[in-house]
C-alpha cells in the first residue's frame, strides 16, 4: 500500500468499537484514548497495518523499561488496539515483518507511566501523520464518561443555545449589520452578530479559525457561510467543539500547537475574561502547559494532548464531597405542593409570614397601636370643643396629625442611639423579641409616618381650617377671639407671618430637603444629573443634610410653645415628647466625642490594593472590646474634621490590632485613599498590594479617630452551629472577621484539650473567655467579586484558613464573575491552566491563593440545597453583606427552604 492508504482498516461496527471510514468528514484527533479511566466491560482487540510516511524513522531506543530494538527498514508497522466501551488504547506495536515488541500492561498505561518509549514514540508519529495527511477521516468516538461529564467548550452562551430561535436571532442581526454592505458580514462585526459583544478579540480569532477550516478567503462572509460557521460553533458534538478550539490555537493550520501559539491564546482568553494577572504571565503559563503536554520537548503539542488536558481539568469546588444523595438532592426542583383550597392557601401564607416575621409584626403593631390611640384621642378631644363648631372635622384631623407627628419626631431618634442598642444586644436578652437588626428600617418607617403627619397637619390647616376661619361670621368667630385676637384674620398672610407659620414653613422645607437627599437615588448617585448638580448628591450631601435635624428640633419646640388653640403650658406637650429622646441622643453624641478623643490609635500598616481598596491596620485601644461582625466609625481630620463613616472591622477579637478595608465609592473615601497613598511606596518583593507602608514610616500618616464598636447582625453568628456567609465585593469584610474568629476559637478549643495541647506545649489549665458560647461547627463562605485583583485584599487570610483548617470546618468558595461560566469556550483554557497550576504548585491562577476559584456567579438554589442536605434539622445562620440586589433572592430562598425542608435558614443582612 502507498503512504496515504490504510491497510486492513475495517473494524467491526458495534457500539463498543470505533470505526474509521473514508466517508467521514475531516478530523485531526487522537488515534488512541488511553486516559486514566479503563472500562471494566469486555473489550475487543483489533489489528490494523499502517504504511508510515517516509520521514518517520525508527531510532534505536534504550530504556530500562523497553528492550533494545534494532532499526528496521520495513516501512510498515502493525498496531494492535484494545477497544472498549469508551476508550481506545494501544495494545501493541510491531513491524509487519514480525518483530514484536509487546507489553500489554505497559501499553494500556502508556500515557500515564511512559514505560514503553518506542510505543509512545510510534504512537505520537502516527497521530501526527493522521492529523496532517488524513484530514478526510474522522474518529467517531462513542460518548465517554469523561467527555459526557465535561460538557464544555461551548462557543454559544447557554441562553442563546437553549433558545429555539438562536439562529433566527443571529440571522436578524446579520440582516441589520449587512443592510449597507450587500449581504457581506465583516470580521469586525462577527462578534456582534453571534452575540459575543463582550469578547470581540476572542470572536475575531474564532472567525479566523472557522475561515481556515471552511477555506474562506478574505475578511467577509455571506449568509450561507455564516450558517456553516454557526452550525459548527453551536454543534452538540464534543469532537467538533474540540476541533474548533484546536483550530483557534493552531494559527498556521499545520496540525501542531507551538508554545508561542499557546501563549497567544492564553493572552486572548485572559483578556476575554478580564484576568489581567494571567495576561501578564501568559509566557510563564504557556511554558507550564508545554511542560505538561510536551515532556519530550519536541516543541509542539497535538490535538489529543489538548483533549487529555480538557478531560483531566475538573473544576470542582474545594472540599465538596460527591455523593449519590447529593446528586439526587440537586436535581430536585422543590416545587411547592399546590393547595386547591384558597382558605388553606391563605392560612399557610399567613402562618409562614408570622413565623418568619413575628418580631417585626409585634413591634409594628405596637407602633401602629400607639399612633392610632393618639389619633383617636385628639379626634375625640377636639370634637367636644367650641372650635369644632367653626372648623369642623378639619381641626380634628390637623390636631391628631400633629399629635402623631410629635410622637414620631421623638421616636425616630431612638433607632439611631447606636451605643444604647449595642449595649442592649450584648448585655440583655431583648434581642430575642426585639429585631435590633432592623433599626435602620424602623427609622425609615417612622420617617414615612412623619411625612404622613406633616401632610395631615399642614394640609388640614391650609386647605380647611384657615379658609373656614377667614370666612366665619362674627357670631361664629366669637369663641375664637381668645386664640386669634379680637380682629378676625383677613387673609393667609396673617397666619404665615406669625411664629407658628414661620417655624412651620421652615421645618417643612428642611425636612423635605433631608428626606429627599436621603433617598437611594440621591444618596447613591443613581440619578443622571448635570455635572453642576452632582455635588448635591452622594453620601456627603446626605450626611450634612441630615444634620439639619438640629434646627428642625429647635423650631419644633418653638412651634409647640406658640400653638394655636392652646393656652395652658401643661397642654403644650411637644417638649414632653422630646425631652427623653433628645437627652439620650445628646448623651450618645457626647460619648462618641469623648471616646474618640480618648481612644487614640496608631497606624501600623497601610496597603492600597487593586479595585481601589485601602487597608488600614491600627493599634487596638486599651479596653476596646468587640465581636466579629461589628463595625466602627472612622474620622480623618485631614479629609474632614466633621465626617464620621462606618466600616466593618476585618480583624478578629483575638488579634492584637484593628483593621478595616475601605473601598473608594464616594468623595470622602476617595480623598482618604489619596491622603494615605501619598505616604506609601511600591511594595517590596513578596508583599501584596499596589502601595504599602509600615514600620518606621508610620509617623507620616494622617491622624485617625475611631468610635465604636457598634452592634451588627453578623455578630450573632456564634448562636448557630452552621453558617452560610455571603459577601459581595467589599461586603466580604465582616465575613472575613468571622472566618478569622472561627479559626482562633478552633485553636483555643484545641488548646483547651490537655492531650492535644500538651503535644505542642500550649496547654493552659484555665478557661478562655473567647471560646465561651462558641457553637459553630461548620461554615460555608461564599465570596463573589467581579475583579481578579480583589482576591489580593484577603489573600493571607484565605491561605491561612486553607493551611490551618485541618478538620475542614470552613468551606471557602471564591467566585470571579468576570470569568465566563465553566463550559464556555472562552474560559476553557483558563480552566485547564487553573487545574494544572493548582495540581503542581497548590496555588490558584485566578485568586493567587490556595483556594481554587469558581467562574461566573453561584447558583444560590444549589448552595441552599447542598446545605439542607448535609445539615437536616439544623438552624443555619445566613449572613449577607453586599449590594441590595441579591438580598431579595437570598431571603426568598432562606424562607423557601425553611418551609419545605427540615433545615431552618435564618437570614440576616448588614445595614449601615
């Protein structure tokens, strides 16, 4: 037979064998698949004789594992394949003349053990020859378990692929894009056409690979060619996707991938996934891949090497056990049982609502009861007075609105008494019945009540009371003379110019400003305003405008003294409502001022990290006791002597220092970062961060004042045996403190056991207060961030947990949402690289820590399911800190699983 012919190429056609025919389309794939998995099912051994190309020669091979083989001039080699259900392995290789060099066991493990050098060499050369010279043949592989599990290398996103109108949408975009180009789509428009707007560089390489495969010349394609491209990239065949990906890497289409080509595709993949650190180290990572796949240093790798790497790159989360029960649990939809009786459905909803919110319900009912009582009391009181004959029900509405207004103006200060609330949380059992976590929400509810009171009081006066008084007859006005004078008012100006009118109008204006600037649209700069109006938004504006309440309260007291229709001092009750709350709040502010001036702190270390994050490590003032999850206020006079901003404490109570991490999101934080950056330098080798300063240089730092600590929802984590900690971006700060505290408490617990502690010489026969009340036996920490550089913020802590947590108490899950989901072709090479690097060095290429990262966003329903499975009949504390967008989903899932499983999830969200 000639060089390009195949002798004895007929193999039996069965489900357990592979067939090679000339009628198949092109394929540059492996001739043998001899990975780690070997089927236990009975296989069959088939032989075929191949005519080797002239350039392939058999050199003399010397190996401790292989016999010395003399050169053979015979150009034919006979290959014996062991064909099983889902694998094809080289069983033996020998010359057609009969010179056999057969070692079945070594041949079956040729790739893994590399025991037979000759078998491996010949196999590689055969694969090269088949890839280069037999492109018209395709290896039709039955679905292997590994390939089935991978489900990767998808070039089309899940939403597009799942949609029946995927091609229709592409076709519509094609028509729109080519309306002015005579039906020709340029390469630069290919990304937009197939829905890869965010990965134009990757899409451009994909276009070139498809063009080479389909022999398309030029930089434009027509509709029929686009359909062929689409069919290939949307194909369900793993082989087709693998071939497409290989073609992308193989720029010169020679069937081989060089190190330079690997480096280029790593750089493109890193760019598509916004992984700047990987892009910078593309050369190093390319060398790593070549080292793994090209151990003989031939200078290139083949498609079967790439496939091996793909099939051996599991993206499994750290320390997650795989079980049949878990798989069954994850497949469940947990669909609620449909109750056909509407009364029963209503009963279930009410029951669940009261069970989940009984603390909030009784507090709201108490507040509404008091407000309603005051409302009714004033209504009855003025209905029996002479003024009712002139003003009617209008005066009743105005006065009862005023009474509720006085009560709410007093009550709104109490949720802001943070020291008092922290003391009640820490020293009493009131948190069992009082939802202290909702203090800010209650503050906002009361603000709504104040707004309603202002509208009722002012509206009734202006639209009803005053017009009736102005148009009253002399006889009707007679009883009003003691309150408004002998001369009847003639117009509205009489009411406005008085003390009551002036104070009332000013209060309404100031409260309108305060309430408006406190809304999320203004406080978080969500409005698209002109540049000159942008200064009227943001946290600073909110903070300063809220201090207008001092003027409002002074005017309210004055307004209460000069009341209409009231003469006796004991009937002027405004000051009675306000006396205690104002005194309590004034003491709170005085304590803050004194405590912050007395508790001086020294800056120990400063670091500026990627993502505009500033880390401050400072000395812990004497007597400063706090719990993980709490926060404190920070003031920097170099930025503003008046502004105090809250930040979660990231250090643990057992640490000898205090630390906070601040992300620049507003004017104050931006200026703070600038001030500290000016006294920092680039870090020394081995240190993290963009800028750092510590040690002797700290005396240059601006002065920092702190006030706290203050109670927060996350501080109650010790009450739960199992925790689910969720942090979005900088929202991981309170969770980091909790994780560190769990590790410290684990150390204390171990040291309290004489046997284990005496081994390392740390046993002390005394009770440690830090460990008192510590119940946590399992914690799941999910940190979701958009930027790769964010992982540097807590790199040391992540590594410490990974090293010290021998009992696997804490499960760490880092998610980088800039990376496309696992299975997407744009992240396939990143997944391969991640697996290789972590296996060799124990370090994740995405996070730079020992914790392996996940791609895209977590499936929160699956997270809850897994926890519910592993912890039946348990109370799970769910603590979340981050953007409000995720709050609704996490709370809904907590309620859903609490109602439908024996596991009870209690959701808590951080509020500032």
